[in-house]
C-alpha cells in the first residue's frame, strides 16, 4: 500500500496525540513530513521531538507537491481557510471539528473538493474505534431490533478551569454544540443514519466567564454562543433522538448515549473516546449484558480517520469520516440554534449516506 506524505497545520493542544499516532500506530499508512504553526516555538518543539518532521510556512507546505494530505488542526475559525487552501492545492485534507463555521463555507469546501477530485475528511474519528464500531455492528446485526429512539447528553461547566487558551470555546464556532456536539451527533449519524428534521431551544446562561486555569487566570471572556442547547432529531429512518449539550451544568449523572430498538436497548460509550463499555438489554435475556468488542482500536487512536482516508484512497473505496457526513453534522448543529432562534422546526436540506462500517478485521492491520 502507498505510504501517504502528511503535512500538519496547527501544533497546539490537540496535535500531540496526532503526531504520536501518525508516526507510530499508523506509520505504515502515513509519513508525517512537515508541520506549520503561527507560533514558531511550537513548530520547533515538534521538529525536536520528531526529527523527520520539517517546520514549514503554510504556503510552502501547500506548494510542496510531495505532500499528499494536509491535517488541519487549527482553531475553528481557521478551519475553512486552511482546508480550502489544501483543496485548491490539489491535496486531500483531514480537519478537526467543526468542519467549518458556516454552512456556506462547508458547502463550498465539499463542492471544491469534488471538483478537484480530492477527498475531505473530518473529525471526530472516535466512531472508528472499537467501542462505537461494536455498537454499529450490533445494530446492523439486528440485536436490538428496529431502531426507535436515542438519547445523548454532554454536560459540564466549560473549559476555562483547565484549558490554557479557552477563549475560542465561547466564540462563534465554539460552545458545547460545536465543540462537543460533533462527537455525539456524528456517533448518532453513524449508528442511526441521517437526520431529516430538527427542533430545539438554546440559551447563554452566563454572559461572561472567568478563566481559572493558569497562564490567563482572572481574564474575563465574553460569551458569544449558546452554552446550553436541548434538541430533538427526527431521523430519516423514523427514529427520534434527544440531545442536550451544556457548558452550564456543574454536575450530572446522565448516560452519554443510549439507543433503543424494538427488541432491546444499548448503552453506548463516551463518543469522545475510542473504547468504552458496551451494554445491551434484550427482550430474550432481560438483563444488561456487557458485550465484548468486535473491532480493534479501543485506546486513544486519534489520527485513525486520516489513516482510514489514506487506506480508502489506495483501495478506491469511500472513507468513513467523509465530507458529506461532516457537512450533514454541521447542518444539524446549526439547525439546533436556528430552531431556537426562530421558534420553528428546521427541515434539513443536507443528506448523507450512512457512513460505511469498518470490517471486523481492520484494513490497517
């Protein structure tokens, strides 16, 4: 199989695990050769840790014809610009979530990629881990019957108590729906398929936040986006989903995700992780049973989405974390805000094919 050369734009907080995994567990598929960041010290630190990775300016990286894939780990408001630069340079691109800030940007990016015959992929790739692929297989095998409903809950009190640079979480493109929502919505779309209609309510509970983490302790941040969102999703297959994402809750004990069917129910692990416990209750056993994972990659495997895209390009088959799915997830998240501000249901114009499941014997082994 071809080994794809990778350039990484953005060497911030999340990049460490990407560099580790792309130069380690996914090094048979990927060769990381370059990195770029607005802060020179970050690039220098990466180059010192990984001698084979060369610091570059972004424009230099885009102009390098040897680089096949750009991994875009910039802050949300830079996602579109960097991803579009990659597409226009004829490179495949994998970006952190959210795909873009606006629907218009998302449509432009997907359309441009198709016109240039390059691929777009997007985080989260946690749905490719052993936990969620096990859930997907159990659903596909009919273990809980015809899908009826799902619930998803992500509640905390924001990131200003631990993140060194938490401001962007409260800017446009942030908030609990656009920060953590992609994990939950992508997991639901992976298991239940696309959504056709949205309703919801959203609010800003605390107009200002005070940073208590070090480096910026005491700085006040103005909140620009809703920080508590409750929504309902009507899936195209008839199932109904309920979701709450919040940065306004001090403590909660709700499950991450549950999926219910005509013959049983499933407890789904945290979609911000790759493994986790999967439990199933069925009408024949009438008790919760812990299921063994049917798929590999239960540990932190960020970068698996990049490896999947590379493997699928080589094989000439669709990749899982594709642009159509990412845009549909973006559309869903915007629709929750829109439904709240207009007081109406939102009929989604976007649609996607349910992402392909991974084979039990991973194509990367």
